[in-house]
C-alpha cells in the first residue's frame, strides 16, 4: 500500500510506493518483446503474399518487370477471382502484379462491369450523375462509347 506524506512546499501531497507493494515481474524484457511479436503475427491463411512471392517469383505477371529485394514492396498479389479468402496453397488464384498493373487490372474490371451491366455494380457508376447526356451514362460514359465506336470502324 502507498504511504501518503505532506510536503513542506505548499502542502503538496506526495505518495510513495513501498517496495513490497510493487508487483513482481518474472518476465525479462526479451520475453515481453517475444510476446508482442507473437501477437503481431498474421493468422493462418493471411500470409499469402509471402507464399505467392516465393511461388511466382519477384516478377510482374503482366508487364514482366523484375523486382529485387529492395523494391519488392511495389509488387502486389492479385486474386484472379477477386475473392481474398480463396487462398489455395498452390497459388493458383494469385498473380504477382506491380502496383501499376494491379491498379490497371481493377480499373478494367470496373469499366467492364459498368459497360457490361454487371449485377455486382448495378448501383455504382463511373461518372457523376449530375453530368448526364442523352444516353444517361454521363459525359465521360458518352465519350468512352464514342471512342469505342471509332475504334471499331
């Protein structure tokens, strides 16, 4: 238990904890650090990034850019079926993509779903609703459709 004493300066209260009242810790600093690191480890099944990098190597599957250990943080793992819980041990649902190709893959999926009328993105749109045109797709959508028609010709 703490003992309370009154100081001589302005009546301040000082408390002191007796050595016998302090909780005794049998753990060393190394043990505490080990416990903290163990708590930070990812649960089983969430270490797919390291497994994918080991299986597929440090190469982007789309553009072929090679990475080394100092730039490997730019390499991401893309789930081919868009299901982040589908992580087979053989890596068949993964492909390593650089950050640029990964962004490109997801933007293509978004545009494909938008123009294809996917049920998944029925409520979302690529353009602002205020900027509507005759087709109802908006200015950007109209321009994209015109560009696609020109390309077909």
